[in-house]
């Protein structure tokens, strides 16, 4: 199936999928996980393992079914090798419609697959085979970012810097009248910089606050996201590089 027809099918399925109201986080005591896995034995084992660990879990075996049912889940575990749609296309379609958490769980172990999945909106990427403790740890880390614990100090919900507005409630970015489509990590990175416009944010701080990883050395991940944001915002001056230190928020 070609890229054009695949994209048409994604949008058709999304249009046909009924929109269901999401319950507030505190009203959902059990995390709902949808496993998108083509191999029946693997799907069954993963669902059973998730249920033993206290999650609500169900599975579907095609990308089409995932696009029809994802609104009933808090988090999706998506294999890239599906019989009808590529998993990356499924991630992209779901992310374009909302902020449901996504973790890619696949046997593909190339840098290109990782990059494409993350750019399509996946929150994390796990390569098969993996240990179940690692999977549950990654699920918990992703959900901590998706459902941030409410802090005692007030949080600025909408940041306005000239023609740029960043809304933390809807996780939307607008530049003038144009909505800027960004990934979850791109939003978190820009919001962090814009919330402290006078400060230089170090690479280590960015890794800690955006990626919740204070141990890894900041590599090309941050630079890739900064470059993508500059491109989407139409100017490199929105994010200024402080060489050898980190980044700060700029202006149009």
C-alpha cells in the first residue's frame, strides 16, 4: 500500500472513530493499556503479564483496529510490523489526533526506525526481546510525564511570547493564527525554555526535566529536537544556543 493511500485510510478511520470523553486521571485507578501486536502468542503473553502487574490490558492485531480503539486506552504498546499499516503510520495518526501515550515495542533495532518512531510521536522505544521489569519501568516513566503530579506552586498554563503562544492545558502551540504541530518532547522542551526566558537551561537540566534522565550524557537527541523546533517555528532565533552550556529562549 502506498504512502498516499495509507494516509487516506488513517484519516478515514480516525473520522469514523467515535470521540469518547476522557476521564480525569484521578478517576482512573487502573492504567488501561492497548497492545497492538500481530503475533497472537506474543500478544497473549504481554496482555497476561500486564494484567498480573495490575494493569487493564487488551490487544488488537492490526493498525486499523488500533486507530478505532485507541481512545479507550491510556497507553498503547505498538509493534511496528503490522499486517495492514506500518506502526510508524499508526503512531503518527494517533499523535495527530491527541496525546495518548505511545511506546513502540518491536524487533526492529535500527537508528532509522527509532528516529522515525520518535518523530511520529512515540514517547519511548523498546527493542524485543526485553525484560518485563524494564517495560513496566518505562511505562511508569512515560505516564509520569503524561500525567504530571500537580505541584503546590502555581503553574503558568499559557505562555505568550510575542506572536507565539504555548498552552500547557491543551499542549498546543500557535504562532500567530497558525497551529504548530509538535511531538510531545518538542512541546516539553519549548515549554521549559519559554517558562524561563531569562535563563540558560543546561543540557543536563533539559535531559532531567524533559527526558527524566539525569544519568545519560546529552547527545544528539537534544540537538535534533531543537533543530526540528526551529524549523517548525520558521526561525532559528526562537531557540538560542549557549555554546558549551545549553539553550535559552529567544524571540522572532
